[in-house]
C-alpha cells in the first residue's frame, strides 16, 4: 500500500523490524532556532532570567530529550546512545538562539529522531524559561543537517 517503512500492507502503523540490519556507527545532527526580541536575548546572555541559566538548562533538557525519544515518538526504537552534544549559540542577527544537536550510536537504526528531539526539547525549554517576558517568540527551522551510517549512507543538507 505504501513505500513508508512504518506502514504495513494493510495501512496500519507498525514498528520496523531492524533485527536483520547490520550494526554500524551512526550519527545525526539537527539544528533549529528560537527567535525572540532583542531585549529577551540580552536578558538570556546577561544571565538575568528569573528562572536561572536559560542556556545551561536548555542544553541539559536537549540531552535528556534525546535520551527519551523512544518514549515520546511511538514507533522509535530505544537506542544505546553513545554521545549527545547540544550547543546553544546566541545570535544577535536572528535575534535569538541557534541550537545544534549531534547524536551518535552504534546500532541497527539511525539517530535522526534523537537529534531532532534534542533540538526541539532545548528550544521548548528556552521558550518556557522566558515566556513571561516575550510571548511572541518563534521556534523554527528544525531539521536534520547530517545523517551518516547504515545502508542509506551519508546525507548532508544543502
């Protein structure tokens, strides 16, 4: 019925069987941003937010998000994650915070969803921590920029 791997011949959702796939090193990187008022960005970079260290808390939240992906996304496999790195970079030109997450594993399926979840969780945490002073923030641009490993090989966003 479909070329989608998570849909069976009857159109039902199912978890893909990866038991016959080779165990390989896999990596994925995703990015995104939180756009905000210039004053909000200054509050974050000057560590004046009432809830505390926005960038530090969001970094930890992103790492935790990657680790919990299979609990949040119904058809994701739980994976033995070997590395999660989340970077939050203030960008006055946005203005806002740019987020990048890299996730690694050695396994039978990729870690794109974990990287995307890390970025999304970090972005939501930034939003949560300063929403009282800037209700017009925008979360956007969340996408995979790199995926490598496994049968489909390497992908790099243009």
